[in-house]
């Protein structure tokens, strides 16, 4: 029988529930020399308070402490991942402004780690962290395992993101018409309905019609939210 490690992609896609997918990820992480694994998904909306989902095999006591202290909003690893898709090795310099977080993480066995983020077309950011309690990551190990670790991060995002959300993001890019997108683009630029009428040579009722359709398709309650949602989904490019 073919060993699971010979075909890690098949190992991931052959299971359906999020817990089974995560257990497979954790097993693959152990194959790479990491005892801990965590995946977090940060959705871009609502803008005022983006939704976050996470799953990990970190010690329960650390997960509780992390939530209680609101460390997610302070964690420099998270802040890096929201700005960049460059892989990050945990270091003392990285946590220089959050020494308590670093000290407490170490106390729970999360002493050495690596994190890689991934982005979706819908603006969601996935973050896979691999960690262990002993043996620092060396440049030689990172070079040797770079491809497999990066592959695992992107595979984790591909498989976990669709299972952690209640429902998949609708393929709105294929549902909005070019005119609806155009009206939303001008709305995002701050143009009024009257100005959009002049720019596109259409009536106010037509502008309202396109905005109404776009709001319904994007599942939002007003034109501002619709234009923000469209921008996040990359529909203006």
C-alpha cells in the first residue's frame, strides 16, 4: 500500500470534515519535525471587526490564555501575515515589543516556530504555523524543508478555508455584470449617483438599479458596503 507521505495532497483531499483535515495537517507537520500546528483564517469583512477562525493542537491552557489576553490583536506574527505572504521564522527581535507573549508561549512549549500566510481571491488570509518546544530552526533545516513547508501552508489554506467558514464565498466575480462593477467602482471613488449618471450617460434610476442588483448579489445592505466588498474581492482590477 502506498504510504500517506508519498501523496500528501491525496491525504488532505480524501477527508471531508475540518477536524480530519487538520489532523492530517498535524501529522504532516510532525513528519517535518514539528510537534505543534495551527491554522488561522482571517476574513476581510466586516471591515470594522474582521471575522477570524482558527484550529490548532496547541496546549489548551495556551489557547485559553491567548484568547483571554487578546493576543491575536497584538501578535507580531499575525500582523506580519496580514501584510505579507513572506514566510516568517519566529525570533526574539520579532517579539521585542511583546515580550510577555513570547515568554508565555515558550512556557507552554511554543519556543521555536515558523509561519506562512496565503491569500485567496476573496481577500481571506490563511496562516499556518508550525512550532516545537526544543531545537531552534537553522538556516540549513529551513533550506532543506522549504518546499514542503511552503506547500503545506498553501495546501492548508486551500483545504481548511472552505471548511472553517459556514458557507463558501459565492462566485460573485462571475455574477456581477460589467456595468454593475463599473457603477460600484465609481461609488468606491466617492462619486454621487448624479455624477455617475453623467459619467456613464445613464439615468439615476438605472444607477440605482445596478447598485441594488450588486447589493443583492454581494449580500450587503447598502452601497458603501457593496463597493467595499467588491474592492476586497478584487473586482475592480
